[in-house]
């Protein structure tokens, strides 16, 4: 389990197979399968471990919806960046993105996070419909931002290439591109996350005001 977790924190889960684990641990693949189950079971096991870490690091709910949302989402952002191997998987796969496949008596920490976000919006006076929309938008945003960081898709990671491409053309041909390129290529995931989170929560606050 420790070896699997270490791999999932630094490598794409698509590269972690039962055969590879068996080879690196010096055991037959059937033994890995016996103790950890199928590859899907392993994925859920790793995700639940990461989500348990998120639950343990997130502060208790204060009853102030915006402060609680910011705290939990910032911790989720940091956790997904640490677990780099599963971040891209979550952006591309539907299975186990929200809830985990746990044995009877075990805690589904995906459900724990989902429940906490629901309670944050419920306490804040949001309708169930607005709460659901807000959660869905936030998860799309969070997944997109962390995947971009892990795969180095942020503009700052391609600064020189982007600037060189735009600057080879006369300013008069593409004035809008030249106008934005300097600021655009300074954007990294942290700045994008913070500004995007503020915009989203501001929008949710307007929803809340309309429903009160």
C-alpha cells in the first residue's frame, strides 16, 4: 500500500498497473490482486486515502459559508497538487470522481467532502438547486486548474514559446494578442485559482441574495 501511495503522488495513475507493482515489490501480480483487488479498486483506495488526508487537514466548519468554502477549497487545491498522479485521472474519468468504493464499516471520504460542501451551502442559506450548481462548478474549476498545473498547461509554463509566437507578427496585425501576451504568460495555477475562486464565490453570493 505504501508503495502504491508513493507512486500515486508523483506519477499518472495510468502508468500504475498490477503487473508493475508486482514486479517492483518482487511478488506475483496475483498476490497484489488478492490484497488490493482490481485496478479500479486500487484507484478508489488511493483516492480515498487522499480524500482522508483532505478531511483531516480541513478546518472545522465555522458556520460562515464563504470562509468555510474558501478554506475547504484551498485545502482541496493543495491536496490535489500533492497527489499529482491521480489529478489527471480525475479530470478524465467519471468512476470514483465523487464517491469511493469502500468496504462495510469503512469511511467514504469522498462522501465526507461532498457532505461538508453541502452543509456549507445549506448553512449559508442557499437553495438545494443553487448548492448543487455551485458544487458542480467548483469541482470543474478545481479539477481543471490542478490538471493544468500537473501537466504544465498554464501560460507561465509556456511563457517563452507563447511570447515568441505573438511577437513575430507586427503589432498592427494582432493588437489584441500583443496587448494581452505579457500579462497572460505570467499566469500560473495559484493566481488562476485565487482569482477564479473569488469570481465564483462572488457569483454564488448573488444567487444567495436573490433567494433570501
